[in-house]
């Protein structure tokens, strides 16, 4: 009787152990949820210097994370965090965020700048930043409704050379004045 | 509803030591349980997120969140209020109405007085609530037996301010009332405690206040640990560069007793130190309700858990997240609690639907302010390995030692707060 009970107890604990051992590897949701403390639930950011990840394409997320990991893209915590993941983790995160709908922000923008930016983007940006920045060609990130302070910080990093501008972007940005760029950022921040 | 003998004894037992005990006659069932219910105890960094994510992932599970207050005040950033940088605590305060409405969470404002793991019932000041699974996110309580003389009355004279709220306000008022040339004494307990860099950020923020308003004053830090317990080189440099002559840091000085009448703290019966303002951060353990439910481990302080489900290894059906849990390599931080809550929620939903579990993947990101414009951070990624939570090798770490990112990180920290509190309240 005692032996039998022990046997059952053992079987029970083996079952419990195997349940732990056989857990599936972290799912896209498991991986992406951990990001949301800083980037907002489902990647919709409420913090003006943190980008929304919702509706970013898989390619954009993977490209950004790989560049954070290698150090090619400058960062504070992102490089340290990216080193904790594999390329397939990045793809899983990208899969999750690409399925989330655009996070629409309400922020103060300058109407005149938005108007100017809207016309500038048609000539200079929209071949890659498609649909008013709601979509992006290849690994081009979604710009629509991102927080203005975030967009401004990234543009500063580009212009200081700390963040490397893609060649095509550098060509398009070159003829633009500081006022033009400011207007473009106001435009993208305003897109709903 | 009739009380069985077990619940009756629990009630009497719980009421015996507590003031304002619930009347036995009121302990009727508060809300009848449907098919699947999770009860979450605690509405802080862990509890709100567990409640929300369970509902996000499975609307068929009823979620009841029980919290004693009608609001929550964040400990992260409360040091900035103490240092005079934040005008009030409103940016750190959340309410639960939007969270409840957006996700269909039933929020009950009540005190949990007992848990019956066998019957799967929690007793609250408003009645009993049955559960299929219970998530405890009770935070910390103090080990007052290890700090002689530090009773409720002493806390009003020598605040801990380690639970944000009236204690935080009291400490700031005391600093404001102190004469220039005064001494602030701050005592740090042995690790582990809530928020490993917290005492050192507080030191920085108090020093910031003194430098600006009471430059003849100083702060004496009595640390029970052999060295600064988190971000050590960064705090050391930050203090040297900004607060030389203001901060007197003394490692391996374990405060074991206080005398609120004399405004002194006693270091292991050997040496007493007097302050004009005394901030005692006492030794800590899991919140009392987790201790009473028999969830603490061999260390008698923290609750051992399964790394993927955060289910207690002491009691089936009860999950413990946040500061109260022993989560292996994950520190007792707000961000850890947030991350743990989502891991726990994911696997509770799997368990309640008979699905396969998912291996945990977690993050901690934590900022500490050195001055009003400079902050340093620690960040890490966690995974389950051999039944334990470990930091993923060759990842994570702290800010650059030369403070080259400190101004940028102070700006990012503000967005951190905005995002994490928005997650908890919407």
C-alpha cells in the first residue's frame, strides 16, 4: 500500500516535471509582452520618447533589433536588451507587432508645418514611407502617429551621424532645410 | 451561507491580531462564482497587469481584483518627490476605473484577511470570494522583529517611505522642516529587499535637495550590505561628481534597533547614530497575506514559485508575482512585477484551458536618478533554465560608466513611467 502510494506520488511528480520540461518555447506573444512595459500594451506607446511598435512590419522590427544588437544603431537600454535574443526571437516579435493595429496618438502639432510636411513628403519620402507613413517599404519603419519628441530625437541621431542613414534616405534628405525636416516630422506625427 | 469549522477558525485566527476585524456575520459570499474565475490580490505593478492580461487573452475567465485602496501610488519615481523634483504625487497615482471598464475586470476594494487554499476561498473585509486560481501580488511587509523599537508610532517619527503614500509625504515634510546644517540618516537593510537600487537613488535625491536648499547639511547612509547593492560604480561616481561632502556612505553598518525618542539608530548594539531626519528602510519579507497562507519558503521571507507559471511550490492553485516572489535572477522591481504578471497570466490561461505551457521570457528595465537631469539604468532579459529563472548570458547590464548617456536616460525614464502606469491603468 505504502509502495503503491509512493509510486503514485512519484508518477505525479514526474508528470508535473514533464509538464514544465515540455513547455513550448516562448511564443511571439510571450516575447512581445515583455516589451510592453516601455512600449505600451500591444506596442502602442504612451511615452513621448518611446516609439510605438504596433503595426511595424516584421522586417522593420528585425532590422531595428539586429542593429541594436550589433551596436550599429545607437541606444541606451535597447542594445543591452537585444543581446538577450536570437534572430528568430526578433522575427517572432516582429510577427506579433505587425499584427497590431496602428496606435493613433493625439498630440500637439503645428498645422502650418503639417501642411508643408504633407506636400514635401510626396516628393521626398513616400517612395519608402508609404501611405503617409502608415506603411513602409521593406524594413522602412511606420512613422504615422509616432510621438514628435521620438521622431525629433531620431532625426538628431541621423544628422549627427550617430545613427547611419540609409543611402537612399540620405540622398532625399540632403536638399531639405532644417525647417523642411521639422515640417515633415510634424506631418508624420499628425497622421491618424 | 454557513461557515464551516475551518473557515470559522481562520476568521477568528485572522481577526485575533488585527484591529478593525471583520464581523463574522459579514463574511458571506460576496459574489457567486461562474465557470472560471481568477482572483487577483493586489492592485500594484503586478496585480493590475495580471488581471488585465488574463482578460486580454481569455474573455471567458472572470477576473476579480481585490485591493484595499481605491488608488495606487508608484514607488518608482517617489524618490523624485522626496528630492523636491516632483511637485506632488499625482503623476505617480493611478485609479482602476478605466482598467476595470476596458477589460471587464471586477475590482473590489477590500482587505484580504485569510486564504483557504483547500476550499479555494479568500476572505475579505467585505465577504468571501471563491476562485479557481489565485494570483497574489501583495508586495512587501516589514520584518519588524529585526528592527527593535520600530513600531507603528516610531514610523510616524522615522518614516520608511518604502510604500509610496503618506510615508513619502511625511519624509519630504521632515526634510523641508529640517534646519540647514542638519543630518539626515538613512538605513539600508541587507539584500534582498524591494528595489535594489532604491535606497541609493533616494540618497541621491535627498542629497540633491540638501545641495539646493540646505547646503550645510549632510546625509549619513548606514548600509547593512558590504557595498552598494545595485549599480554600485555608477552611484559612486554620481555621488563623487555631484554630492562630495554631502553624502557620507558607510558600508557594513547594519541598523538593528531604533530609538524614536532620541532620534537615534543603533548598529548591532555597538554604535548609535543620531539624525535630525531619520529614514529607516527596514528588512522586508513577502506581504503578510502570503506569509499567513503558508507560501514563504525555507528562508521564511519570500515565496518560491515555478518559473513559467509563478505558481507557488508550496500551495497548488496559488500564484505569487512581484516583490513577494522569489523569482530567481529577476530583481524585486516594478518592471519585473509587470513582466512576471504577463508570464503568469499567459500560463494561467493555458492551464485553465488545458493547453500546453509556454516557457517564460521576461525583462527588467529600471532607471535611477542621480540628479534632476541625469539617470542611470539597468536592463536584462530573463529565461527559464533547468527550472530556474536566469539572466540570458552575455546580455543586459548597466549604463556606460562615464555617464555619457545619463541625460538621455533621464528623458527616457519619464517615458518609462508614462508607459508602465498607462499599461496598469487602461
